[in-house]
């Protein structure tokens, strides 16, 4: 088996890491302090990413993307994980689900998103429906030749910058032997559409500056041309394109953990107590040993999931395992790093307390740890008829 990176992959890693260190790190304290990214700065990051040739690198070349493989793109996300999400958001990774665009939709949404001319946001979560997608209350009904949307979405990342939103809503109910099940349809909704409002969401302790928004639909009227995929085919669209979000969270967690680890090792080697570096104490060195072992394990799980996608192999369980393990690993690594820094780890003189806070949300969004365990268990027992 080949575990090393190719020369091209090494170049991808070094290029993105240099970008993060030079274009993202210098602005992190400002974003943490103000809780926002100035529009001019976001546009500058986007412009530099386009010039670098990495904007929409998760899209194939035939639609204008860089055509990176799943493995190559996972390496990109791993390096971006080292930086502030509020800033790396402008490094431009439109939702892969836009590949489901057909006909005129490709000119209105897909191609402008890939070129960086329009930004998107994905809207699924509702106040009463988190991981249980079928319990969505946000709905669309037929009225003449149009669809009329009503309801609310929340925790929608990036919506404040979005020119359009990819939204999933209920469009009917099927009666089954296991009870009623809602049919789901995906719509493309432009900012400024009558009846569609984007407003500020909640204040979060994780990822300051990477805001969540509340979307409100009040008799928002849309034509059939705004349906992404087939009517009532929302689950098909999800299954075809949304698997990558879990892999992205796993890769991000590995990148962030490695940044924490580097800081922990440097600090332990320099910080002296009782006349010697604290790295000399077994209590610290054993913690560091556990950290790197867990980081490497999460890294290989994540890369293996991406590799399976490239090989056309089933990867649902592997990706769920990577997301589960990497996010829980990040929680342990950030907590241990803070412990090594001691009291200074809680002070905002260092970014450790920020990493610690930011890590908490990774076990929640894009499928909680409990949902990932459910997926893993289901994939193991279904073939046995259980």
C-alpha cells in the first residue's frame, strides 16, 4: 500500500498551508475580537484564491473547477482547517450539490458559483428539525404554476454572504406502514426574492465571525425552474452530493488538531518548571504521545474515506467513522493542549481557548456524533438483516 503523498499532492498541501499562514492567520485576532469579516477583506481573500487557481477546486474541470480528486480536495480542507472558518469561507468551495443543476440553472447558479461571481448557502436545519430531516415543518405547496414556500430555517452558515440559498423543504406526505413520511424537494432561492428574508442568527461561542443565520419564507413564490433535481427527489439529491460535507468536517478537525499539537509541543519544550522543560515530565510527554497517535489515526481514517470515493467504493460507513472520530479527537486534543498551557491556555493572549471553544460545534453540525454512530451501526447490521 502507498501511504505517501505524490509530488503534486505535496505541492497542494504546501501551497494551501502557505496561503493560510500568510493570508488567514494575520486577520484571526481581529475577527475574533469583532465577530465579523469586513466585506473588503473577504473579497480580497476570494480574489487571491481565484488567482491561485484553487477557487471551486472541488468541482470538475468540465464546469470550470480545478478537478481535484476527493483525496486531493480532502488535503485542501485539512490545511484550511488550520485557519479561522470565518476567513477560510472565502477560499471558495461552493456546494457540490450544484452539480445537480440542469439547463438554465447551470448558467444562473452553477457556473457563476464556480467562477466566484455568486456565493451559495445550504439550508436544511430548522428549529424543530435538526438531524431528523423528515420532520421539516418548512413546506412548499402548489399554487397555480408556482410553488409557495412558508417556514423557517436556522443555523444556516454563510447565508449573510450568499447570493442564493439551496433550501430543502417538505412538499408532501406519504402514508407508509411505519407511519407518515414527508417528501422533500430542493429549491434554489435568490436573495431578494419577495417573501424571503435572511436575518442574523444566534451568538455562538464557536467560530466567531462565521455567523449562522435565520431564513424566513413567507408566501415566497417560486417557479418550477427553481427546483433542483426532481420534485419530491430531495433525498436523492442529498444522497448523491452531500456526503462530502462530513468528510470536510473530519479533514478540518485534523488540520486544526495538528495546529494545536504543534503549539503544544513547542510550548512544552520551552516552558520550564522545577528547573527543566515540562516536556521532560512523563505526565506531559505521555499526553503528547496520545495526541499525535489520535491525530494520525483520524488523518488516515479521513484520507481512507476520500480514497474510497475516488475508487468508486462504498464509503458511507468509513466517512461516518472519520467524522465521528476526528471531531471527538479534536475535542480531546484542544483540551489537552489547554491543559499543557495551564492557566495561560484560557487567556486570549494565545488562540488555545479559541480552538477549545471552536472544537465543540464539530461534534454537532453535519450530523451529530450520535447520528454518525447510528449510520455506522446501521451499515454493519443491515447486511445481516438486523
